[in-house]
């Protein structure tokens, strides 16, 4: 996973391990509770199946992230220098998930699936990108894109 520090990798690996253990417990419970029963039992089994599917989706997303797959166009750890509407320059660091945000970098970190993150992933130096905010559309000019080494 490009641009991720060892602590982030360890947290992601621990979350995968924890999700796999939870999935195993759920499947074991579903197997033990299967058999003749009433509609409440069937409802519980459906709910358990939905939860297993959600866990599988999260595990797959985390494994893709650990493998360095970039789903939004810019790898996690990429830094993008922009010019804000007021003329000031700001450097943003892209992360795939909020857990990758380092302490003290909360104000300069954006997730790749946030409106600003998605706009930055489409922008090239010299281009102005637009993104929605609660106060209406905003725009920044992309000055530089620094990919992680």
C-alpha cells in the first residue's frame, strides 16, 4: 500500500483479522441455528447472511487497499498542492480511509471518496476543479501532484 506508514498497515491488518473472526462466529451461529424453526428464525438467518455479506465486502475493500489498488485515481499518500479561491496555497494529502489520517494532519487530509478528493483525483496541474460543499460549489486550482515514492 503506497504511502501508508507501518501503524496504518498494522491497524488495517488487525481490522481484517477481527472481521474474519467475526465472520467465522456468525457463520458458526448460522449453521448451529439452522434446521426446523419459525419465521423469526428464518428472519434471523437472512439478517445473519446480510451481515456476512457486509463483512465480506469490507474485508475485500481492506485487502484491495493493502494491495495498493487505487479506486479513485490517485494512490493513498499522494499530496496535491492547490490554490484556494482566496489565493492561498494549500497542500492536501489523500487517504483511502479516515483511519490513514496521521495525528496532527486532520486539517490537510482528505479521503479519496470525498467530494474534494474525487475532484482532486480528476485534476491535473493547471486545471481548476469544482466540488460540492454544504455552502454550494467550490473550486480550487491544482498546482502540483506529488505521488508517493
